[in-house]
């Protein structure tokens, strides 16, 4: 049985302001919730439509779950977790940064990609959607436990302070297939609609782009920021061609 | 002013059955609608919240748009278009196929990727979400005009009939970075949860995977099917390394 207060609190956690005040966030979906628990993240409440899910889970009906979800269709499992402690930026050899990525699905997918390619952190401009937004958590599919998102007030300054070249993924840059930088560097991805902000553009040491394969008489196309990130990270991390 | 009948018909077009009967589909979003019009696709109705959008558009209030949208937030523009005529499979040198991809955002992103990499068609199993689903149309960002989706009843048979090797993207395949096939071939991508169906798996000439870069003591991760497609297509299409 869901209490009125629990419901109110959980719905409020869809807002960043309340997540900050309460130090809590919501994760929906069995895989994500299990991954958070397995990684030692502490839950405050756990709800499930299946008695067998977890001994500490409160059993809820579909109708109750429906009242809590941020999605069109509720997941069978929802957890309210304590926000993890923030740590300092590690400055790994390769740093990935996002500037103003506002779509939660895209940010979650980028977190998952960072995890896949072995990066432990992602630097986010303040204009980027909050990584504890329920839709980011869901799209990250649990990768949030291995990739720490650092929100910084001035992305340009933070990247400069890492003391390595900064490259931006833009539409007009050099082909990533030909101009692939080697060695330590930061890579910035901007929002699909606004690109990389002027302040960050000014500190770039180079611009990279993914060439497209259509004739010039075709209309311009674009890639979404998560697929562009996938291609650039794959290109950076792939072993040199043998043949 | 929106008539009751228009509203009813447009809402019904969110269902594949009604799209088939009426021969119509809905596109939401200014960029997508403009791209469909520019490509000569015929609209039945056009709605906009902005008088200046198009001379043939009916002006709607936000509240009316809100009643029509399949999204949480309505777009300023919505168009009802006639379905284009279906044509035969071209069998380009490289064929991309999807097997049971059910998430509309993923299918739309894959259509956009095919467009980016210069493919004019995508072969879809019958178990794949319909490409005229409003969410697929929106995620494809207009690329649907350049990439024809062919729905086939038996994907395995259709791929066999193209008479070239068939590769599947799987979790256990050879590294795409090392085993990249050259020449004419088909590439199949399965759904995130179910992978490639057993029937299609039986006709594969090889399996390819994207290696991950985490230590073996880390928990298993996965990539979503759209980002996996992005990485595989980029790897297939990139020019050979110069250095």
C-alpha cells in the first residue's frame, strides 16, 4: 500500500530542486534498480509489482505504479535511492564532456557509451539535463553507477584546467576518420539544436566531424548527439587497423 | 478550428491498423513536416500554431495541438500525409536489416543513420515497429523520405534471396574492428532484449560484435541497438586508415 506522503514525495523527485533538497532520486526498471543495489547504492524505498523481486520491496498494484511513473507505461520495479557522494574530477587520459545536452534519453545513452568504452566520468555543463532525472537514469541502464557525472558552472574553464587539448564535435570540423587525434585529450559534444556554446568553442584546439556519405545535391542531414558520440568514441578507442 | 472528425481520425492514426485502412500517417515537428513537403510527399491536413508556417496550414491553439499529439509536449506543427507507394527492394551493395526492433525511437534513429551513411533502404522484419508510427517518423527527423523501409514476412528468406553474405550484430561475435567484412553483404541488427531471432540466426554467415573496454571483473554492459548500429555502420563505411 502506497501512502499519500510517499506518492507526493516520489512525484516531487521528478524535479531537480526536490532531488537536491531530499538528496534522493528515482530509478525505474528492474535492470537499473538491480544494478544500483548490486553496486551498493542505498535505497530509501523499493516498490515492486512482483512479490518475489526483493525482500525489502513494498508490493504495489499496477494502478499504484501508474501513479508514480514518469513514463507512459510503468515499470514493474521502482526504487528511491540516496544520491551518491560527489568526488573530484579524476582527469583520465581521455575526457568526454557534454555542453547543453537537454534530452534525457540522449544523456542516458551517452553515459552508457562512456561506460562501454571504459570511461569513469563525464563532464557536464550546467545547461545539461540533470543525470538524476528519472529518464536519464532509465536510459543509462545502470551505467550511472560506473560513470560519474560532474556538473560544472563554466565548462570552458573546467576543460582548460585539465591541461590537455580540447576537441569539439561539430558539423564543420575535420573528418574524424582522417584527423583522429592521439594521446590525452578532451572531447566535447554539444546539443543537437544549439551545438557547442560560444564560450566552449573559443577554447577548442580543434573541431572534428563525422563525414556523411550522401551526394552534395542531397539535403543536409544531421545525426543525433548520442549516435555522434557513439561513432566518435568508437573511432577514438578502436585498435589501429592491422591490414 | 479543429473538427471532431479530424481529431478522431488523427488520433486513430497512431494505430497501424488505421494507417493501413486510411493510407495516411501523422508527422509531428516542424523540421520533419517541412522535409516531407520539400520531398514532394502529399499532405492531407496541415496544422500549425504559427500563422506564418504554411499557407495551407490550419491555425490551431496549443490546447488543440495538445489533444492531437502522441508526445508529452505538442510540436508547433503537425501534418497528416499520404503513405508513399511501396517499391521493390533495390539490393544495394550493403543492405541493413532490423529484426524485431520494437522501440520507435531506436528505429527512427536507425533510419536516420542509414540516410547518413548513404543507404536508400532498410529491411524490417514484420516484428519490427511500423516505420509510420508517429514516434518513428519524429525520431527519423525526415530521413524517412530518403530511406525506404521494406517490411518482409520472413526476414531470413528475404535476406537469403539477396544472394550475398549475411552478418549479424551479436554479443558473442568477432570484433567488428578486426573481422570487418569487405564487399557486398547484409547486416542484421536484433532487438535489445531478444537479439536476432533463431530463424535469422540460422542463415547468418558470420557474427560481429563491438568489443567493450572494461575489465572482466566489471558487470556486463550492453549498448542500445541504435548506438550499436551507428558504430557498425561507421566501421563499415570509414575509409581505410592512411597511417
